[in-house]
């Protein structure tokens, strides 16, 4: 008898009953990777889980199963309007899941031609932004952050550097005031964290971006917001603000998390650090390793089954919610039996999603990270970790795992 046999006590057909694992709460927050490993043993490549409010979902753990979902929008749609639990009133509009899973008039909520039209506007303008001197913006704000602690000889590279840097760059890219950057960074992080404050902080972001859209319609400039307004896709007001929100939250949250994890890897491996400083090691290869082993989004929300089907031996029903285990898929023993083997040059990780909805801003995020790390290493001679690596701790939500702090010392 196996885990997918209808008669098996832990099998998928009855898996959303009593005793189903919560993908939130103390266990998942303290050691999500242990939870993924246990679920893989108990259920195989697809496991039943509960999200906040005990909302049922399927967590896709297998690499191949993740690829199947990502590559097949006709079977697994991003349109939350077909989500059965929401349609039938079991998930309220006030649920903390809505900012991450609810339908919006943006490109990630739609498939087919509507998706292509809206995604084109985002992609074209992200490319334009990157061509307008993103290096200058990152260098400016990285140095400004470092100036605040350079004389102290010690810092926390989470709170003092990485937690706000991407958002400060984005304020310049969007045409927002720099003074709004820190509040927007906090709100973005809390939207991803979920919980009682998620909806309130989502509304704060929407209010700031609504004001930005109105201002840029009246006084356009050479910024991302103005580019969306002027694009041939002719975004209406709701589409405009929704896409500003989408890029702001995802670009900041994923880039800040990836930056911290990259710094953690560099600072816990002296050979990598010296190799980067000397120019013998390519920064992109270090980032690639982090994307495999600590992707900035551990779990990607979400897809909805368009019909009854089988995935990884589980009978998924029409309207079921699936969340994609990017971190779990990247270490699937079926494709990585030995995670100690180098992944250098292998770009087939799941960290940036895949298929039609693959992240359009990944090159921008990687550029921010590479420039920020370069500035940091050259500004702070003798940079080293101020604690033993084992003392570093992380906190997780359903969607991501973040390092709590990264204390360092250097020559003042």
C-alpha cells in the first residue's frame, strides 16, 4: 500500500481531513524545510496542506510536478475567480490570503491574450528602466546606506542594508519620493508575511501608488510609472495601479531576500569572499547557487485546477488551489540526489517560477544584487561575520524564509 492508494490512511483522496499539516504557525515558521521533507516522505511529490484560516491547498513538492503546473496554464490557471473555496464563500475577502492569492487586473492573475497584453507593458518598461542607469541608482543608495554605519565598525546587514536597499532603488525607478521607501519596504514585507496586518498594509501600498499614478498622468517623466501609462497596451486605471503594486512588492521582497542570502553565503565561506574581492569568482555564479538552495520565494502562490485531473498521484479537483514549492522542488531527490554537487552553470532552478508567468524582472533583481555586493565588499575592508554561522536564525511565513539578522564587523 502506498501513500497514493485510495485505501491508504494518509493518501491524497482523504488528505484534507483531520491532521493535515498547516503551512503556517510555529512548526512551519521555525523549520519549513523539515516540513517539506516530511511531507515528501508521507505523500510524495504533491501533499495536502492548510493555509492561513485552515484553507485547503495542494503543495507541489516535486520538481517535475512543479514544471508541469507552471508550463500548463490551460490545466492550472492563475485566475483566482475559479477558486472553489473562494467562490463558495469559505474564503472571505478579508482573509490575509487575498493579497497573495486574490484576483486582480494584473498580468499574473490572467492567462492567454489578456496576460500577453499586460505582461508586454511590464516587460517593455522593466527593460527600459534597466537601460536608464540602474547601476547609478543602486550605487548611490548602497553607498548612502553604508555611510550611515561605516564609522561604527559593525552593522547588521539585514536591518542596516538589505532590508531597504531594493525599495529605495525602486522609489527612484517608479518616480516616488525617497522618503516613502522605508515605509513601503515594511508594508511589502508584511503583505508577504500574512497575518492580521497584511490587508491594511496592502491598502497603504495601493493608496501611495494611486496617488503616484494620478501625478504621473498629469506630469509624466522618464520613470516606470510613466512608461506604463504611455505604453501601447493602454492600461486602464485599475490595471495601472495593480501593476505598480505587483512590481513594487515582488521586486522588493524577492530582491531583498536574495541579497541577504547571497551575503550570508559569501560571509560564511571565506574562499568565496576572497574570490569575489580578487575578481577570480563571478558574482552571478554565487547568486545562482543561492537561487537553487535558498530561493527568495520558497512557496509560490498559486494556481487553480481548471478540471479534475491527477498530479503526482493525487486526484486534484476542478477549482482546487495549488501552491508551488519552489524551494522543495529545487532539492527534489529525483533531480538532485546529492545537493552537495555543484550547480554552477545550471539555470534550470525554479526560483523565478517558469512557463508564461516566469518572473519578468529577474535580470533587474540580479543587477541590483551584484552591484550592491560589489559596493559593500569594496567599501568595508576586512568585512567578516561577527558571530559563528550556527548562531544565524531565520523566520518563515507560508511564502518565504528570511534571515533575522546578519551581524558583521569590519575596519571602521
